[in-house]
C-alpha cells in the first residue's frame, strides 16, 4: 500500500469515543459522525503552495480542487483495526464526503458510500469496498462520514485515508 501520511482521515479512531470530531463519535451511539479532527479529520484540497513530490515523504494533491491526486483518481482505504461489537445488530456505513469547511459540515455533499455493513462482518482486518474517488471534487475539504445504525457500538476502531495504490492481499475484503 502506498499510503500518504498527510492524507489520513482517521488513524485507529475509536468508534466508541465521544468528542473526537465536530460532534464527536457519540460514544458509539446511532447517528452520523464526521472524520475525527484529532487525527486530521479532513483533507484540504486547496492548500496553498505547491506540495512536494508524491510518495512516503510527500503529500497527495495540489493547490487546485480537481488536482488532489495530481491528475489521477485515488483509492480510499478504510479498514477495521479492532472488531466492532454491539449488544444489538449495529451497522456501520461510510460516506466519502466533501464540504466547504474543515469540520465537513457546511455544504456537505456525499460523493461515494459503502452502504450499511453489519457488525458480524466488521472484524479486525475487514476493508470497506470503495471505487476510485471522483475526478473532480466540488468542495474544498474531503473526509469521511460514519453512520452508526440500528444499535450502539460498544467497541471498534477504524483507520481510513487516501492512497495511491492498494495492497494486493486483504485479511477480509468487504
């Protein structure tokens, strides 16, 4: 995997922790929550200046809204790193979103989504299936919106971000 350290939305974010983003993961309660701001949260597609070269020490993107992948579509990476548990039939859905503000609230727009995935599938190593990101992003900031449905999540962690390429193997591919 060619992951860009500067394009991470979440790094082992605890789905049951309250107060990590604008509204925070609601202690695993049902609802919709944006990527946690304590781990980057959103990615600014219009950052000033010219980024260094793409790669482990560089950044993905450029100063233009449509150039966050330097002219190529990127892959979204999202993997469960601690199995999701719930006393009920909890589900988790992820949406790749864009917005006009870094908290991903103003003029929020969904660009891709995974559909709801049940807790039985959300084991450590599970990767959400994503298609390539859109070629043009209509808003300045991008990130993820997590929707916890049906029941409260009592445990679970996820890591998500943009990447240039994908590992050719997966522990559990959704």
